[in-house]
C-alpha cells in the first residue's frame, strides 16, 4: 500500500530540489499535482481539497521560499499535515477496571471481520488478558465453525449457541459466561451482509443497546477505497463507533480509505491487518504511516518487530556473536526465519529511511519456499562448514548442492551473502543506535546501486547485476 503515492510525493520533492529557487507559483503547481495524486489514490475529494489548501497555506506562512533547503521544510509540513489528517489516534484498548471489557465487532461480509476477531483476541492475550470470543453471527453459514477453529488455534474459549437465531441472547449469555469464568475481554462477532441493509443494522443496534459494549469497532476492507469510507459513515450513524480496523493493509491498494476515514467520519483507525496470520494485527500510528508515505521509513515498527521475535537473553547472545564475528550459518537462517515470519524482506527494507523509492520495481520478496531452500542448503553442510563457510571450496560446494538438490551457484550465492552480512553486523555491533540506522541505510543504498542485493527467482538464489546506464543514474541521483 502507498507505493504509488510515495513515488509521486518523492518526485514532487525532487522537482522542488532541482529548481533551486522556490516561488509561490512553484508551490501552487506542486500542490495541484499532490491533489491529483491523492485523488488517484482514491482519497475523498473533499479531504484532498482541504489537505492541499492547508499545506499550501502552511508553506507560504512558513516562508518556504526563503529557506536554504525548501524541499526539506516542505516534507516536514506535508508530514505534519498527514499526521493531522489521520490522527491523533490512541491505538490502545481502554480496558475497564471492572472486567470484562466488551468489544463489539461490526462489518460487512468479506471484510475479514471474523478473522479480525481472532486477531484481536490474540492481541489481547499477548497483553496478559483472558479473552472470550462470542459467535453471534447467526446468518452466515459456517461463521460459528470458523470462529471455533480460530479459538482452537489460539487456545481461546468460544461461546456459541446453535439452537436459535437470537443474537442478543447469545451475546448476553456470552458476557455472563465471561463474568462467571473471570475472563477479561469479550469480543462479539456480529452478523454482516454483502451490503448495508436495514435488517442487519437493526440487529447490530439491538445488540449494542442490550449489551452496552465498552468499545465498538468497525472492520472494513481497505481494498474497497471510497466504499469503505461510505460504509464507515453509515455504521457510525447507527452505532456511534469508537474506531475502525482496516483489513488487507498489506495489499496493493491505493490507500485512499486510510487517508479519508478519519476526516469523513471523525472516527480514528485503531488497528490495521497486515497479513492473513493471526498475529498480523498492528496498532495504527499516524506518524509512522505518514513516514512510510513520504519515504522516511518506520524504524520504530521494525525494532518492535525484532523485539517480538526473540527474548532479551537471545538478543544478548546474538549481539555477543555479532561483535566477535562468530555468527554462524545456523544463526543466519534462524534470524531470517524470525524476521520474515509473516512478512517479506521487501516490507522490512521499506521501513528503512529512503528505501521505499529505491526499491521501486525491485523483486526482493522472500517467501517460505525461499527460506526452506536456504535452510536445505545449510543443512546439507557439515558443522564445520556452517561455522566457517570460508572453507567451502569447489568440491565441497558441489557436494552440498547434490545433498540438497540445489545448483552449485545457489550455494555460492548464499555463502557470499552470509559472509557479507557477517562482516557488516560485526562492524555495526559496536555502533550507537543512531549510527547503526545511518550506516544500515547507507549500506543498503550502496548495495542496491551495485547490484548486490539478493534476488530470489523461484527457489533459486541469484543476483541480478545492474547495467552501466542504471549505475550512471544512481551516481547522478546521489550527487544531487
């Protein structure tokens, strides 16, 4: 999401940088192009017009034309207004002091509502809460079965009653069960339809009136664009929403719903679904999303993801190995599995500042098949070869390739990439956090410009060289 919009914003700021002198006409011209880009991203027309007018007014008021680096001030102004457009947002769930906290989940069929109920239960469980899922979607076939499967995967109890069609009674009984069993959170999975209709709205409204939930969240599909905003407006008029959860945020949608829903409905986006797995629900942070849109990266989310994948003891042990240059191929594979769990390498790299635009058109997705292929190569090595890949010569390389069904070039590519990564991590181990960020971003840029970033085609580890014309363009861009 936001790839196209990020590229458009980047080209606008590059154009300002290249002109040397900024005038009021320049600013107005760029703002018109920004408006076009927002509309192409399916942002609501009123929201786009208001955003462009406010940014232009702030730019002129800040005397951008008199600054030494006007494009930098413009980026800050746009960044601040993007945050204001989507926020402020308190992504935390306000758990009540006298449990259970009751959360009603509403939405249309196909929006991923039931799966999001499971993700939210997992989110609550990871924060020390004891959730209960209530299957009150009595209209859709197999909705109860789906919720029970999710509950079994998460080891979370599910309250279901298959003998009647009274959703209000099911929800009330679910809340009473949670009180008896001292459960902290009740998540109500209500019925949806393919489109908004009066019967559905009346049923959800009755549940809300009789159960008095502490929070009401609307689950909407980010891929539906302006229809998502219209859906949010209709539900908010009947239910008085507390927030919105956007699903399929990892898709190739244009992102208009994210930028429009807060301004149109007055209700913030609280969470975003970034994958199909039950742990792929993230808190929404307007400042981080604004940074991603403008190519500034999201290092905070990247660090949080890394912290979730390993304990403090594991991180300390890994840090010691990195500092001594003793990282082995076994460690490399384990870390690759952890860091790409539910994500792609491309997603992770785009969280580094400046990497979003540089990776436009780059094929850097590493999937489960690629990880298994790399793991098979490593497992075909002897313990000595895993500890020190420098001893792998031609005969050893051919033996390893035969042992795992790979090509000798695959073995060479993996070893080369590992040795490069080990040298870099040893160098970075003694740096401060800020120096690591700067070095990591610079190293990634240099590696990308020289064609050294890994490429995976099918299950084959390859590197795709860049031609001389591409390298000249890279040098010219860096010189600017």
